[in-house]
C-alpha cells in the first residue's frame, strides 16, 4: 500500500447538519494543493463534523487549516438559535472550529515537528481574531493538556473561563469570539474516536444505561480503561442511545490489551446488566489497520460501513 503521509490533522467543526456549510469546510481542504482530504464524518445529533486530512508538506497543512478556520468562523454562528437550547448538539464544544489536533502518522514524523506545526497554526488562528487554547503536547502546563476541563462550560462558559488567570487563551484575543468562540490546537498520538449504539429498550432505559456504562468504563473510574473518555447520549435522529468514546494513544492501548474488541466485549456485558444490548460500532474518522485488527477479527467489531471503510491505510491509497 501507499506509504502514509507524515502528518494528519483531525479537525472537529461544530456543524453536522447544514450541507452547504459542510461543502464549504470540505473545499477549504480540497482546494489546498498537496493536501489529501481522507475523510469527512458528519453527525446531526452531535452537530459536529470531523475532517481528516494529511500531507508530507507541513506548510500546506498549515494553509489548509487556516482556510478551514476562516471558513468555520464565517459560516458557523454558535450564538444562533439553531445552535442553542434544544437545538444544541449533544457533543461538548467551545468553538466553530472546535479542535485541531496534529497527529504524527508516517515514517519520519516526530512530536517536535508536529509541535512546531501546531504552534504555527495556533499563532495564525489567533491572529484572525479567534482565541486559541493549546493542549496535548503543546499545553503550557500539564493541567491544560486535557480537553475535558476546557470544554466543561462549553461555548457559553468561555468568557468566565477566559477571565480566570489559569483559563486565559494562549494565542489571539483575551475574550472569546462572539460567534466562533475559541479553538483548541494540540498534538497527540493516534486516538480512536468511536461510538457503540444500544439496541433495545425505552428511551429512558437506553439513556440511563449509556450513561452508567460510560461512567463504569472511563479511565477516571475505578477499574476503568486507561486513557478512555466516555459519555452516554440519546440520539433522537436514530432513536438509540450511544456510548461515545475517545481512546487516547490507541496503539499503546492495544499493545497492553485494551483493544477495541476487548472494550466492546466489556460494554456488551455491561449492557446486559442494564437490560439492553449493543448494536453497531461507529468509527469517527480513520484508524491504522493495526488498531482495527488488534484483538481479533475486525469484522466482529460490526463497524458501520465495514471495517475497511475506517482504515487509514486504505483511504490514503484510494486518495492517490
């Protein structure tokens, strides 16, 4: 197969419903020379899209990301009625272009160069008038490395966060952008962003089960999975609850036995305890085949669209 580009960016934008906005976000990437758009994943309940793009050309990656940020700022208004109250997506977010992680994936990639890319992106987004919080490997101190504390108050809580001494942004203006909020820019290892649906039961039963399962398996719980973040949501468009997860450093997790297959089996057992069962697995973005295949036959993950659709290597080969 074609060699992987050295770096990918897995940008999260706070729009999962408006096709014209999604098209504009996509064009920001596809119209940048030397950048491959590998995947677009949009979800109406989360009101979120995830754009995975990659390149060996670090300057091109930066240009594409700034174009994406400017497009998101121009087209996404988080203060609008379509983004607030009962219309707000279930996924926590702080900005129109919410999160921009730089991820080393190819031969010769390293965290030092990835950090330089991310810092330049942070500077340039800040210069457009959108404040930036640096996280992951480029956080200014360890207490700011995780996204969870930053997202806790959401878009509406940004002003209060920024007014705290320990909550001030790293780049750009001190106050949030009125409609675009702020952006988190960082460097991280390959992360598995994935969801498992619950398959039966009333709305209340499914929602409660999803929340209890998430509480039991997340890394902060006693006996939870190291490096796993988990939340439980009910998705009205599907009539199903969902356990929504991020497994950080998915390759290291698989090496110690915390494979997607093992975690899915654990969730299946917990679902039975809560009077329900599990359905399909949804992979948000792409994963290396080594992660998808660790722990058994990837077909048994029951990934929507087939496990091959979620393969990073196959998407790169198809994009050339």
